[in-house]
């Protein structure tokens, strides 16, 4: 999985949650990634959910763990929490749902050309 670059209160950085980062996140929050993701959507999240998702996402994106830890925490006091929530949601969504093979501009789906009369390729009846 390639990192996703996001702009957040700490700047513009690559984020990625691979297995190692997911394990560290689970250990820190005593919850799996989907549970944390659902907490964001249900309004039942905690401040440390935000901090830990962003921290481990930065580590997965290539930042040293000690730098990531010292970058995230002080920023929480300086900016609205919703800015961190949106970033954390995007990082988790990327880890949970991103499909590597679905590239923008890549043709997918039907390969048959529609009939000129509007009928489906397997039909002999013209569309209305």
C-alpha cells in the first residue's frame, strides 16, 4: 500500500498504517482499527484515538517514531480537534478501504461496446 499525503495542522506529510503500525495502534488504544474508525463516525472517539492514529500513520509514512510522537501531541492544544479527526479518519480509511489496483484513469468494467440501437450486446430488441 502506498502512503497517502495529507495536509493537517502539522503540515503536509505522507501517512500509512501497515501491519506494524496497526499493531502499535491497537496496543495503544486497546481497540482494532475498524472499531476506532467507527468511534470517529459515531462521535464516541477519545482524544488519544486522534493522537495515536496520526502518530502511527506518520511513522508508517516514513517519519521516525520519536519525531512523530513529539510532533502530534503539542499541536492538539493549538488547533480545533475536528482538524485532527478528519485527518485520523482519512488515515484509517486509507488503511481499511484503499484498493491498490483501482487507479484513476484505468478502464474497468464492461468491455463490450453498446449497440448503436441502444440494445444491450446480448439483446436483439432495441431500447425504447
